[in-house]
C-alpha cells in the first residue's frame, strides 16, 4: 500500500485508491496550453505526487513561471502544439486569450466584452509540433487542452498516442470568439472518431447579452448566452473487457480526483473486483469516504 498522507492536504475519498492500486507508473497527464491562470483540475493529484504532468507553453513569461515552481512530477516544454509546420501566434493583451486564430471583433462587440484584453499586441511566426512527434512522451492517460480554438489540430496530430489514452479535457466553444475556430461540434466529431464519448462538463461560462436595459436586470439570472466551457471525454466503456486492469485503475483515479465522477469510479471498481484485482469491499469503502452530502446514508 502507498502512504498518501501529506501534510497540509485534506483527506480525499480517492486516497484509498492510491493506497490500494498497484501501478507501474504515476498517472500521466499532458497539459497543452499550461498557462497558469488558475489551478488546474489535477492540482490536488499533483500535490500528492500521484501523477506526472507534461506541460506545453510557448509564451516565455508563462513558461518561466511554470518552470520556477515545478516539482519533480512536472516537465514543461516551450513548444506550440498543433498540426505541425509553421503558424502565426496572435499574442493578446490578456495572455490567456492568445491564439493561433485571429480574434473576432464582431463577436466581442456583441458580447460587450472589453476589446482591450483581446487586442493583438504582437504576432509571432512559430513552428508547431504534433504530440505524436514528441519523443520525450511515450504515452499518457489524460490530455488536458486549452489553446483558444486550436484543439482539433492537436487531436489530429496525436492520433497515435491518443488511441492509448483514457480521457480528454478540452475547452469547447459554443460562441465563436475567433475567426474560423472549431466549435463544440468540431471537437466532438474528431474525438468520437478517435473512440471517445462526451462524459460531462466541468463548467460552462455564460454572459448577459448587453442592451439599453442591462442595468435593470439581475445579471445572475440572465446569463443566457453560452460562450465556452471545459468538457470531459472518456474512452467508450461499452466493452470494459477490452481494457487492461491498470488502464481501469488510472481512469478511476482520474474520475475520482480530476473530474469527480464518483459513479464512474464505482463502475470501474466493480469491474476490478470482478477481475479479483482489488478487495471486494473497496467500492463500499470508497463510498464511506465520500462527503456526507454525496451519500444517501
């Protein structure tokens, strides 16, 4: 068993999975567009040393910030990931809005958003690489990606490695902020082609459409225009027998610690019990450790 008690970290239900599972390597996570604007969903798993993150960030200042605080479980690369070949990077005043796509000023105007933040302050010609050509990364269990419209190009350039991965967390767009960027439908089509199914949304962002009367509206109940959000795609589990036991363990860890799908965790634990890979009481023990508000007993 692995000791997961680390000072300063609150106990979590998934600690019991980290203790019980016998894995040949930590869960491997690739983060494309790792610009540290907010804590990633895998932050607690990383703090426990239970995953290794391979991050890509072509913006020098953001990369320097990532590397300055990197632990032994983090490796960062300066590459722009895409379809391969050269592309133009449009660096915006708000670095989190930087994209290979040109901002759509008409869309920004409709939403009433500040044009200052999405203003392109510099255009840089740079070489993009595909994930399949990065020799330092043999494989990974999770791909997290947020590169403002360039997600589909990354998926197409990673088909060899994605076919062995278990989950993808892409940013998906419902309303176009950049000219020609793929919407949710384009992301969904490519990932389904590669054997993934849409599992859930971690969050969606909505905005009030501006008007002459916006000051009279309670904004919290009038945020109707969907803009974007983070989705979770997982491998189609219709035939669980086609997955190795260690693959199921890694997916259970991701479901528990990264995207909080406890019903999926229990489905996977039941299959591992059936294979006699884990103790019979592990599913019940996992539920025992869930917060009271998530249990019926």
